[in-house]
């Protein structure tokens, strides 16, 4: 796979759709979620599944930070911050017209960000490693060998 590191900036709903696709199936340790209220900054560090190379057989993961600036408040559902070793599976990121960003995780867990004037940055860091498994979604067609 490529040694290129991903770096994206989002300013609107269309950009968020791209980020959602890039981060789909990321795993997120609860301990790697932070909100800096005074700075209006929300940070989420994921272990992203790299899909840039297409269907080359081997899957890789890489650490990737999502930094949201302009966050007024954060609300969670189904996430116990005391269980810092828990792992969340990111399914989608959805921007609502009312300046609300929803991060949807498996098991009905959610994070809602109330936004002011916002920007988002997604950036890989560190070195990739082989993924132990590749997520499969029921709506995907199965490939024949």
C-alpha cells in the first residue's frame, strides 16, 4: 500500500460525507475521545481501515485523528467514559442542517456535537499495521473466489 498519509479538511455537509466514508469501520478506544471546552475543540483518535489502495488483498489500519473546531457542546448516548478501555466501532458521521454533527457507533452508541462556525480536519499519523480482520456489512455483495 501507499506510504502516503491522509489529510482532509471539511467545511460543509458534502465534505463530511467524504470523511464519514473514510472513517467508516474505524475502531475508537473510549480513552481516545476528548473535548476541550475552552478551545471549542473535539478530538477523536481512531484506528482507521485504509481503503485507498482498493482491493489489493491485505488490509491495513492506521491511527487517524478527527479534530472538530467550533464545537459548543458534546452529548453522548450509550458510552460510559469510566470504561476507558472500551472500544467503539464507528459506522457513520452525519451533519444535520441545524449545525449538529452525529457520530454513530455500533450498539446504538452516539456522540452529538453542537457546532458554531466549524471546521474539521482528519489526519493520519504513525505507521500502518496489518488489520486482523476486515469488516463485512450485510448489504455488501460477496465476491466469488
